[in-house]
């Protein structure tokens, strides 16, 4: 493959680079390049919204979206070029990653034209933030095991239940919500998807404090929340099929955005002095770095598969699970290795630690990346069954009505 820019792509890159140079919030560059450990997505929400609004006004928001929904109608390759040129300022887009990368494509695929015209432009411009309400306490990694109920009441639906581990719910304006509407059929068949205003009466958000001191995740409770049927996405009881659009986009988005820590580790090893010299000159260290360099390249080129699929108008496929699986494991392994190189000093954290404690912070956040968007085990099953074509796992609940599935063992 030839990865050089075509003349048209080179011109697009030139225009994008010039616009970023003239408009980027350069006063934030140092802080974005060297963030303090524990920095959260909403730590600079106001600055993030300002940058997103400026991008929208300049025609650079959600590049691949149609113009009528707030995008630019750009090609997938142009989107990649923009991300390369935006560089460190892309970090300001993280509060919108779930909405623009997962919720938006689902709304675009299943909502009415009037709703798309109403809700997508404010999402593209950063005026409104969206979250994804899928996981539940009793469901674990099984999204289809959800128990949040939606019951029809005239032209509305009444929602009762609980979601957990919802990123950004505490600052989101809207969310997409998957519910159970028919417990009398197999668990994958009785689900229905909606979107709702997070300020609706009966919605309660409780932040979850993590081991690293951050509070990005939340519990969300629904008590007699009323949602109009017009905010249903897809057909009644076809929510699982709708959710696949969200999940495939989620894994593509996470896999493409996870900071594995490899560039930071390479720089760290280039300057760290060990007993026998600079760490990068140590054969064992070089062997580790070489292995991660190969994986890092693999992540880049695997993401091109998704870009190719999108350029053909296809839905992102199960190969996105590869990127998400590998990047999550890399993050944890790299952080552990960096702390091992520090020796006893690896026990320190915060600004007193080597490299400002970035590897300690990375280690504490890495377990969540191996759970969010599908656990390692779920992703391995997807890769085995849908990419490699291996036989599926034995499922004792297959074709069993949801309300007949045992919930307590003996």
C-alpha cells in the first residue's frame, strides 16, 4: 500500500494545518502535552467546548458527518489527516468522544430525519454532550443480561432500573439507553433502544470514585422516567441489533484513542540511567521496546481496515475488537515495565515520581480500559468467532426466555 498523500490529500493537509496554526488554543499546548496525573475528561470542559465550537464554525467538527448534521462530508482519509494535524489539541475533544463516536452514529442510523436535524448539530459543535447507558450491576460483561425495564404507557415509555460505569454521565446532556421491553423472549430479542434527556425527572447520577482518585464513571438510576416513543431508536424489541452499531463504533473509537504509553516509554528509556548506562542501550529494554513498537504499528495499520470499511459505507466490523484488546493490554504492560525500571522509586506517585508520575497514573487507569467497551474475554470471543470463524462458546441460556434464566446458583 502507498501511504503517501495524493495531491488532493496534500492540499487538504495544508489547509487543515494552516487553520489549526491560526486558531488552536496555544496557551493550553504545554498542559495538554504534559498533563498532570489524574487529569479527567471534564477537567477542561469549558475549554473543550470552546475549541469544539471554533472547529464547528470553521467547518472542522465531525469531519466525516454529512454537512446537514454539522459535519464536513469529508472522506475517512481526510478525517485521519485532520487527527494527525490536530495533534495534542485532540485531547480537548475527549468529552465528546462517546457522543460523536458512538451515540451520534447510532442516532444517524435509526432516528427520524427531524430528530437528526435537531440533535446532531449541537452534538457536533460540542454544545451538547452525550453518554452511553448500557452496563448494569447484575449484567457484568453481558450487555444482553440487562434488567432496566421500559413499559409502554400510551405514547410514552416508563423506565425503571439502574446503569453503572457510565462515563461522563455527570456532565452529559443526553444519553442513549438500552432497555428490556419483553422479558418473555430470549435475552437478545426483547431489548429496545432510546435516547433521553439526562435532566429528565427521575434520573439520578452518582459519581463513582476510582482507585486513582478520579471520578469519570457513574451510577445512573431511573425511577419512573418518562420517554416519548418518538425517541425510540429502531424497532421495538430490536435493540440488540441497534446496539451493535454503537458497540462496533465504540470499539473502533476506543482502540483508536487509547494512549498506550509507548511514545512516553520510549522517551523515558532514552533518558533514564540504569547501573550499566542509559536504559535504551540495555538489550533487554531494547527487546521490550521493539516488541511494543511492532504492536503499536499493528494497531495503526489495523485501524486502516476500519477506515477502508467506512470509506465503502460499511459498518465497522469485529476487527475493531483487535485494536481495543491489544491497546488495553499494552497500556497495562508498559506502565508496569516503566515502574519496574524505576525500582523502589516506582512506589512514589504524583509529581514526586519519575516522569511526573505518569506511568503510575497509567497503571491505575489501565484496568478500566480492559473492561470499558468490552472485557478482554468478550473481545477474544468476538475475534475467535467472528474474525477467525472458530466455534462459539457453549451457551446454556440460548433461546431461553429471559425471565426463565436462573439468577442464583446453589
